[in-house]
């Protein structure tokens, strides 16, 4: 995955409304109306969010007669997760060092 694709995915995921839409689509396909129903947005605003998600490759839209279901596309999420996973050891190592430091501080406070 190239840097631009990854940036587009993370930019799409940065918005809480788009994350809510993805969460709903994780349950199964839905129409724009179904996705808009629980949101305090117009259909036009939801459609703009869907366009961003579609451009990022996170969703696709089908066509069956008048019905245009949206569906979650897992591959870009998997690629973003794989990219993040490469940095997990830095996070975990940082938390381990912080924990050890806090234990040292606590020992110092008990002995002092």
C-alpha cells in the first residue's frame, strides 16, 4: 500500500460520523436511508461521507434495481491495521518502560 492510499484511509477514519457508518456496515449492507436514519444529518451530508469512504476504498456500493446497498470493504482496514501493527512493539515497550518507572517511583515513596 502506498503512502497516499494509507493517508486517504486514515483521513476517512478520522471523522466520527464515518466511523459510525463503518460500524453500522460491519453489521451488514445498508442503504443510504438506513445509514442516515440514526444520524442527525441530511441525506446529502451522509452521501458526502459515503463518497469519502468509497474513495478510500472502505466501502463499495452495489446496484440492484432501485436498491443501492453500501457494504464494508475489509481489505483497506486490514492494510491499515497491518501498518499500525508494525509499530505495536514501540507502544508496548513504552508502556512497559512507563510501568517500570512508576513502580520505581512507588518504591521510592515507600522507602522515603
